[in-house]
């Protein structure tokens, strides 16, 4: 369900932005289960944007695992509060208490169109930081993955918009792009210029019309 869906109530949005409600209930429960079972993970997607300072709503949870971590999750946690989203699903599950969708992304695979590219999903343990006792993908890797995804898949342009909003909200300098992979560096600069041109554009007021 998209944030603009009539089925998403104002109450649910309020709960989300207060870090409450079903999304955060599932996130806390899932994170605790992964940690208790020794499974390395990193929160990615819309929730990671939230923890990095760009607060937009999302209706599912994206988690980065290793292949072994996914296998351990399937063996230890299926039927214990989590089930496949549909018969045969290998990477998409749901919380049986909240019905929140959980999608796993696997280290070594590729964002966007899924085809080989210079940027792949990193190992969660080496590409995450701890925020509020949760493992969140670090900002550099988040931006690289978003850019690689948006550049490779026409249906993932929202990922480029997310980077643009991170630049705006965090006031990132243009020099931040220098630490990114060369394959996405120029796109970061393009987005940065777009953000800062809009900041510096004069506001032109329409003349008052008198009848």
C-alpha cells in the first residue's frame, strides 16, 4: 500500500513518524530475533532513510543479509512469528502478528535491475552502524546502492529522488561525492547541483491582478 493510499490512515502515519505502529513493532521484533540467532543484518530501504534523517513513510521492511544469514533465518525463524509472503517465496516474508512485509536483500547480489555492476550489496556487518540498538546501513553505502539502483532500472527512479532528498535534508557538500564509487559519482554531482540550484533560484512573485 502506498503512502497516498486511502487505506493508509492519518493515525497510522502519525504512529510511523513517532516510531510506533506496526512497522516499528515488526522492526524491533525482527531485529531482536536476528541478533538472538547470531544473524548479521543491516536495515536498508525506507527505514534506513528514516534513521539517517530523511523521514518518509514506508509500508515494508528491507533487510540486508548474507546467503548464510538467509538460510539461518529460514531454518530458525519460519513458523516462529514469520512466514513466507506467498507459497514458494524465498526472500519475502511477513510478520504473522502485524502482517508487515519483509524483503531480504543478499550480500553480493546487485541493486536495481539485478545485473552485474560495480556496486553490489555489501556484507551487512562491515557496512552498518548502530542506531538505537538497531543495525542500519551506513550513509555511504546507502547512497551508492540508491544511485546504482536508480540508474539501472527505469522503475527505480524513486531511489534517485531519495538521494536528492538526503542531499537536501543532510545538507551534504558536493565533495561528498568524491568518496563514492566512480560509477555513481557523476550522478551524485548532478543531483547535488539540482538541489543547490533550486535553493539559489530567486522567487518570482506573480503580479497582483486587480479587477
